[in-house]
């Protein structure tokens, strides 16, 4: 299948892309950073997803995964508005099989930065809107909402022993997810799954149970 993924140069997006490539899918990545994956089935477009006029023309996408996101840097514009533009351009069409939005557990709990939480809450609502509109194509749309994940964006707390100890107190499984674990969920929800749709699925090791956000001042 033809898979389009945003934010493929590092972290969760890169892990998702590699998972699909391993399974033999054709993957197209869009990222404002340079190409980080070398594979015969991978095509990379370097551009900012906020710039709708410079987005590449890509037809007949089967699976769309909106992964690109940020924290404390134009969160609404990148995490929500650009995600909507990407979905409307590539996802709402008859060849689509599945759309997956990478949200956040914070969209459920609100326990993070104000604009970030609001942006991810918007993703949750938009996911349900899209699920209703792509159902006529027999396609699904869900959001995958992780808690803590071991990525470069989170290194400031991962590398702080005091904060990390406090964070682990809030996490029942006493660890954060790896990008590869989130990628497994992304593959399941877009390839294996054919009936679950319009859902916002938390994958956070039980962290959201405590509703307590810990971060570096």
C-alpha cells in the first residue's frame, strides 16, 4: 500500500516509517528536516507542513499517518491546523483505507502545556469528524494518543535524574514507551484493524490514570 507519514526524520515518525517499510509497503515521508531513511521503497519530501502551498502533489494515498508535531512552538498551527490541511489534501479521497492521527494522552487529561493540550484535544475531535466522512470509502480514522515516549524531544526530563524519578512514580509500568512500541500500535490500527473507527486510544503505560504532569521548569 501507499503510506504517507508526516514527521519521519526522527522519533515516532521514523519508527513508524521503518515498520511499514519492513512489511513491504511504499512509504512517503514529509518532514521539515532532511531525509533520515535510506530505503528503495521510501520517498522523502523536505517541507514544512504549515506551508500548504508547497505541499507535494501525491495521489491515491492508502494510509495517512499524521505524526508531525511539536511542543511549545506554534502548537495549534502545527499540531492541529497543519494536520487538518494534510488530511483534507491527502486523506479525504476514495483510495484511502485508513487515517491515523498521533495525538497525546494530554488531550484527554489536559495535564501539560496549555496550547499543546488544546491542540491535541482538537485532534481528538477532528478524528471523529474525519471518521464519519471517510466511512463512505470503507475507511477508518482513529487517533493514537501516547503518554511518555523515549524521543529526542523528551531528553530534557529523561536526562534529569530527579524529574525522571518523579515521573516514574506517576507511571504504573515504571517506564516510557519506545518509538518502536508506538509504531506497532500505528501499524495495527491502520493495517490490521478494519472496523474500529472514530476512537481516541491512549497508550501510556497507565500514566493517565494519575492525571499528574511532571516537567522541567
